[in-house]
């Protein structure tokens, strides 16, 4: 019995010895974080972070989705005194760090449809502690389109950059004016058949969160202008010819109702087909664009031609002895074209001036 008790005590002791490391691990003090990964000391001041943007390519612009797709470089610049060093020689003018080795501000592109894709990142640090951050990115962004002048419109595609919410009280964005440009070869590989790139308008200021809290903001407005030749030659000009064709009923004899109706119906169906084709490429905006108003105008004047032919035909049937129908046709031959020209002038002044 004594031998059995001794063996039991020995087993219990071995189990306790095995459990001690696990208990110690549970209560161990976690390792101290790397000091360089913490926010730089600012002595109560707001850290100034310069922001720049290099545009490599604007892959697509969608009016229907009110989105655009962009590739580029995002740049940041700030001073971190902890990174100061004494160069060891002529070749030690700057040192390279990975993003996970030192503190880097979080740049949030707030109008991104989904979080941006980062391909390559790098931080260069000068002996005085100036850090220069470069990131290659790809992102799809949403931006409001002003389409009242469509298809003679210009757009301002916005890129809005905010700091991470936890850093909003500690950072202030400024502009790196010498680091805001587009790729020189942009026009050679750009797939924007409908658009001409004009300029980048950068600005830095303050925006507000949903609760009114101010937050620093870097804003880049990319100005593009639509190439309207496609719509002029393939939409507007054919529509004008269809409207002119509908006026041919003013020169057809009143008794020839079959040809008059055929011409009128053909033209109005053609205008409707054009309208459906264009509406498929347009967002459902709650206001009239220039092309919408032009379509409505074409509808109205083709409809007036149909009304005229019906009046003339009925007049011809009921009053064969008079020339009232011919007088109506004669008046419409010059009154309708003049009215069409005047209404077009009003549309141009209202929408395009």
C-alpha cells in the first residue's frame, strides 16, 4: 500500500510540473509593440501628411452606374523624428522600409465602391526622418455625374481621401503639388473612346462626418470632356433627317393618304427606336438632359406632321370644292420648319449656354 501511494504521488507531481509552463504562458506579459509602428510623437501637434496622386490609366467611365475605374500611384509624405539617422557614407542617403516595418498613415478612399487593391508599397526615409510613401493601386470609384448637357457635357470625377477614423484628430492632409500628374503615355493606351482628359484639380481641406465631426480631406477632381462627334453623326443628324422626312407629307396630294400615313408612321417609329437605344446607355436621372429634350422635340414635330395630314385629308373629303387643304399645307411648309428651328435654338440656349 505504501508503494502504491508513493507511485500515485509521483504521478501527480509529474502532472503538476507539466502544467506549470502552460499556466505561465497563460499569464505571460505580451511582448511590447515595436515603437516604430506606433504613431509618431507630435508633442500635442497635428501631424502634417502630404498627399499626392499619379494617374496611370482611367480604364473606364460608366454614366449608367456613375462609376469610373482608375489605376495610379498614391503618395504620402511626413516627418517621423524616430527614423532620423546619421548616414554611414555617400550611398546611405535614404533607407527603404516595408509598410509593416514602420508607422504609415491609413489613406481611405471614401468614395470607393470596394476597398482598393494595393499591388506594391514602399517607404523611403531620409536622414532627417522625412518618410515618403508610394503605393500602386487599382480602384473603382463612384462619382455624381452632371448630365444636363449630355452629350456635350464635361465631368469632374472625384477621388476623396480621408484618414482612418482613429487618426482623424491627429492628422492633417496637405498637397504634394509636385507629385500630382498623369502618365505621359496616357493617351496612347487609354481606352476612353468617348472622353478627353483635361486636368487634375487637387485641393486639401476639411469635410464633416455624419455626426458633424470635422475630418481632414484630400480631394482630386479629374476633369474629362465627352467627345460628342459620335452622337452628332449617329444620333442627332439621323434624327434631324427623320424629322425632315416627315415634312414631305406637306407636298403630297391630300388624296394620297396611304403614302402620307406610311411616311409619318415610319418616321415616328424610327425616332422611338433611337430613343430606346440611347436610353439604355443613360442613368435614370430625375431631370431632362439635352438629348432627352431633343428627342421629345422630334416626337412633337413628327406628331404635328401626322395631325396636319389628317386635317388636310378630312378637309379634302368634306370640302372638295375649296382649297382649304392646300392652304393648310402651304402654311405648314414654312411654319413648321421655322418653329422647329426656333425650338432648337431655345433648347441650345437653355441646356448648352
